[in-house]
C-alpha cells in the first residue's frame, strides 16, 4: 500500500464523515488530494472545518471535467451513482476508480465481519462490538467514518466490524470473513429500478466468500445458501423463545429483540462464553435514535427510536416493549402500513400521531388517534396518558 505522491480525487465530501476520513487518510499517505462536491462551501462548512489543517485542493458547488481526467485515483462516495457522467469519462481515460471500503478489503489485516440489511445493521454492529470487545476490535463503514482511518493499526489478530450499505456493496469486489444480512425490506427504490436489483446489491456481501468463510442470514430471507447459519424469532440456529435467546437449543441470555440474535450468534461463532454474553448484553446501552432509553421517570420509560423510518422497524420496536404509548407518523415514503396498523391494534395502549401524509393513512384505520403538529405537543399528550410501568415510544415509521 503506497500512495505517496499519487494524485487522488475524493468525489463527495458529504456531511457524515466518510469523505473526511478518506481525505485525511490520503493526506497522511503523502498523496496530492483534491476534494470535489456538488454542494457549496457554506453547506459543507462543518466538514471543511475538520480538514482545515490539511493541504487539500477543493472544487465545490460543481464538478470539473479536468479533475476527473488529471488525477490517478478517484475515491467515489457510495452515494454517487455508478452511471455518473464524470466517472464515465474518467473510466474511459483509464483512471482507477475505487471506494474506501474496497481499498480497505484489499489492504486490511485481520478478520473482517460485515453487516448489511435494510434495518438493524447499525445496532447489530455496535452490539457485536460490545459483545466481543477487546483492544484489537474496530468499528467502521457506514457509521460516519471510513475504516481507512484505522487501517494502519490493524494486525493479523485484529477484528474489524463494518456496516455495509447497499450503495457500498455495489462496488465491493471482496466479501468479509463473516457476513451478516439482518433483513431486507423495500427501500432505496429511487436508486434501484426494482426490489430484485436492491436484493442483488445486498447479496454481494457473500458473493466473493471462500469455502472457509461464514455467512449469517435471517431465516426469513428467500436465500438458499448451503452451510449458512440462520436466525429468526422462531426458527434457525439462533432464535427467541419465552424472551430468551437460544443457540442450537442452548439457552444463552434474556432478550426480546430480534436485533440481538445475529449479534449473539456471531459471538457464539467467535467462541465468546455464555457468561460474557449475558453480562455484556445487559450492559449494552444501545445506539442513539435506535430503541434508545433516554429517560426513566416515575416508573415510565422514554424510548427514542427516530431512526425507525419504515413500518417494519416500528413493528420490531413494538415487539420489544410492553404497555406502549406510541408516537408515530410523519411523511409517507410510499410504504404500506397495513401490517403495522394490525400490530398497533394488538399491542399499543395509546397511539399519538405527528402531522403528515403517513399519519393520514394510519388515521383512516385508527380514527381515535390524536394528531399533533409539534413534537412537544405529542410528548405532552403522551405524558398525560402514561402511568407507572408504561413505555413512551417515539418510533415514526415515516
């Protein structure tokens, strides 16, 4: 791995850290770095602040043809579509186009765990990290920073856990040593022509696996892969029964969350003891905005699940908690709420809706639910309704 003196173009700085990490990495390697982004300087000011001490050339508010023809290596942000005009002209000239994830797989030492799925992958990554945590375990990928940031710290005994989005998988020519698919639901159909192409992108996580590699699949997915370990609420190698997780019929630990299953299964495959799993799963605080306990007051739990922007994710949250006062709704993404409405009728004590087109859909079926235009009003109403032992759950599904 030698990038000293190489002319490198970072395509897509963004706001979430990936482009920043890539720019820092190539600067540290002694490369001549250019950053280009269609967003302007004002929009990107927070990202630019983090790079103020680095010698970087910028093209902002536009892309310039010469940047794509005069550099030797282009690092493409996963959000950039593969059919970009600028990538096409660079490819035609023979300029190497890579992603930070692909480079990481090419040069990283140690064992790599990759996690993908429509929902739950961030929580699963963090929980695996928590369950197997030791000095030589690293987190990266679609979590706000590039794994290139810590690649120099890796050795043959290191373990890296990567969250891999479908966008990142499109350009990945490697598979992790242990690959996990949490679930697949309709999503990103503004990027993919149909569900089949979205599913194909997800399947790339195990497409290049070797015979000795490990695959962990949600049992409910329609993939018939010989030798894969599976999990689900009721079936597979790892499953839930009477609020306990079982692995191969062995009782492991208490849990209600399906997100815990692939993480516990992975820990077992990595020979983490049951006692360690029990201890660490109890101490896991969760991930911000994902079924996150933000306060417990007067015996009432307040759960922030604002990352649940699709109905299926709300159903998962409802299954995890008891005596629920649900705050949901907002703008519709063209998704079906039929199954969620059934779940609400079965398990939710009170439903409170936030103004929006998704709420209008739900309101047609649950007419008693009040609708509020502000979060403050919705929470005040939830407080009025809540009693000791209740859970106030903010999980929009929109």
